[in-house]
C-alpha cells in the first residue's frame, strides 16, 4: 500500500514540475533561413538554403511547401496535443524565380500568413493549404 501511494505521489509531483515532452515532426526551419531567400532568388538557391520541400504544388506557378508540426504532452502516459503547425510556402514565377514567401499557420480558426501578417481569403492556394492543415489534423477551422 505504501509503495502504491509513493508511486501516485511521484506521478502527481511530475505535473507540478512543469515538465513537458515536445515532439517536432516535419521540416524545422533554422532561424534566419527565410531571410537568406530574397525575392528573385532561383529555385536552386531555395533548395540550397532550405533543402527538399515536403511537397510541391503547381497552383498558378510552382510552390514549394515545407511542413512542420509541434506537439507536447505533460507526462509519458498522456496523449500529445498539437501546439503549433506551420507551412512555409515559397512561390515561383514561370522563370523559377521567387516571387513571394509565406509562413502559414492557423490563427483564430483561419489560415494566417505570419510572414505578411494577413489572413488568406480565397483561391486555389487557400484550398490547398486547408487540405494540408486538415491532413495534419487541425480541427480548429472556422466555417467562414
């Protein structure tokens, strides 16, 4: 009985220590990487700086997507909860030069570009991004 109580006390104490286990999946962008890709850079330059993309789309030109997900749990027996998901988009023109960079996440239930500070409002690109986030398991989209 004393052993069972000691074990319970030890488990309860773990939560009080604020110990959190973090799991990072997918592409992790090194700090400063996006700053190394100016508008007009070539696809080859992007591949040198960021490496191979998670997926490529051909929505109004080529887009490289780098996808990541960060989950945490407070104890080994608890399930992971997603705390952040990002999709970095590098957009190219027909000459394979960078036209735009985006750092997408979900904010207030909508796809938000943290690079430009704006919410995506429509189009094929938004539908593609929603599909990526839904595939990753983000169930926090607003219906609007």
